[in-house]
């Protein structure tokens, strides 16, 4: 993939709100990809499937998905200059003469994005509560995991205030648009996310016993590569971590300049998303090793019960907890911003509302719905991740690679590049990536989730 001359090359205006710099676009895409999967699931997968042994298939699938799904959604969005509904409609109109079938299919990834945003709003509310509690010293007297378990049980069913604050904070950013809100926020929050996690990783490295965690993390067991489930879970982790679902990456691509090198941007997103996951592992796995514990549980329990309990017993644990939840909050907010953007853009496009009115409409729906699902967040998110996300990714890939076809793909993917992308990527995307989306859907259904 060819590199561009400068990360700060200004993007020409297209009459539609857009990113003002290449760096801002890349950071926004990284922000959309970096989320809870990197923090509360990736370390668990790495721990369960042999450290570096898991990283090999994971990196293979990251390269495959970034080179096909991420590139395709970015280029598709830029070509259409619209969100999923408008982009899908453009595809079917170009091929079949009618945009209605595409627009109807495009509603699914938009609904998926809104549903994910609703569930994520609850989680970001939890994170905000924990950060404020840690800052106020509210967990200073806690001595065992049962106390954190009780705290999480309470907040996970009754956190109306901080959840409302989380949603309002998100819309206070997106209401200022792509360049003035989303881009500026990601330029601040994403660097801070990485700086804080690097700081945590350095601190954990100094703790006695952390070496056992590093030894496990970087040990390769070739025999473990024969386990089919290792490859299945590595694929699921890569798929969901890169945020391909026919909505977020596509909508950000729609704000992209024609001078942007899409494959090169996809490369940066893949690299930094993987770096975020590895950084989380470099904090969590050695930290567990310092306490002589085995990382056996992921999900909310890891982040809101076991890790806080572990931090509480560390030297300077109260500061560590504050830094951890501040970093996680930045990752959660950048993902939440991206998830709400697709429905906001759709409301703007099809109801001809200005951005402020669209934000108020979507924000009201998101806030009310998120307050209503506090007790069922886990099954809600399972439905989104197991069914809606793979279906959205599959539909976007079919529209771009099958409906619009090779000539269209070749022109749009290579727009802004000095050297054309290898023709081999087209069949890889058309067949391998579409097959991956179907496999993720089927495997997730059978296993109850793989990412």
C-alpha cells in the first residue's frame, strides 16, 4: 500500500461536511474501531488460546479484513457521498435502475448502528460512573471482588444519571459536525487513549510477578494452531474489532476527500486498532499475573469487577484505576460517536433536517431506549454483534463488490492513489470477505458469539 506524503494534507471541500485533514479522518476511524472488544475481550482470547499462538491467526484475519472489508466500506461511502441507505440505493439504481431495493436493505445497517449505539450508551454510562467514583475515592475501602460485584450489580440496573450524561456528552460533540466535532474530539481522545494505556503498561511492568504475564503473552505453541476454535475466535475478534458492519466505516468514508488514499488509511486503522488490543493485553495479562490469578473471564465482569479489585490491591491502585477508566472512557466515547453518526446522517438525508435537529431526534431516541434496556444490555448487544453486524457487513460487501462490480471497484478504490491496488484484492474481497461475513454469522449463531 502506498503511503501519502503528509498526514495533514487538507481535504478539499465537496459541498458536504467533511474531515479537514487526513490525520483527523484516520484518528476518527481508529476511534470507531477501538472499543470494548479491544479491552475486555481481546486479552481474554489471548489468555485462553495461548498468547502469541492466538496472535498469528488474528493478524492474518486483520490483514484480510482490513484489505477487503474496511477498504470496501470506506471507498463505497466516499463514492456515494451518503450513508448506508443512500449508498445502497445508489448501487441498485446504478445496476438495476431502481434505488428502492437498496434503500430498504440499507435500513438494516443503519438500524444496527443505532441499536449498537443504544447498548453502548449504557456501557459508557457505567464507565463514566466508575471513573467519577474512583476520582471521588468511593472504592477506597473495598477489599475484595464481592464489593465490586455488588457495586456493578447496582450500577448496571440503575445508572440513569451517568448514562444520560454520557449520551449528552456524545451529542455535544456530534452536533458540531464532522470537522468541527467528530474530528476535533478524536484528535484529542485517541492520542490520550494510547498515552494513558502506554503509561499503565509501563507501570504494570514494574510490579513484581508481571514477568509471568509477559512470558505467557509472547510464548508461541505451534501445536495450538491446530485447534479449529482458535481460528474461529481469532476471526471473530478481528472482524468485530475492525468495526466492519456496513455503517460506521462507510459513513466516515462518505465524508472523505477524493484525494485520500483509502487502502493506506485502512492500513493505519488496522495497525492502530491492533496496537490498542495488544496494549490492553500488556496491561491486563501481566497485572493478573502479579496477583497470581488466571485471566478466565472477559466482558463487563472483567472490566467492572475483577480489574478494579486487582487495581485496589496495587501500590497506587486508586490512581491506576482513575487512569484506566479515563482511557477506557475515551475509547468508548469515540466508538459511540461513530455509532450514532450513521443514523444522524440518514435522518439528515431523508428528512431534510439540519444537523442540530437530526441530532436532537436521534439523541432522544437513543437516550430513552438506552434507559429502558439497562437490565438487558448483554442479550441486546449479543443480538447486535451475532446477527446485525455480520449481515450489515455482508450487504455492504455485496453492494460494492457484486452489484457495482469490478470496474466500479477498481476506479473507486484506486481514486487518490499513485499506484493502483493489486487486482488480486478484488476476488479476495468478492469471495473471501463475503464468505467471512457469512461464516461469522453462522459460527456466532452456533457458538453464541465469537467476537
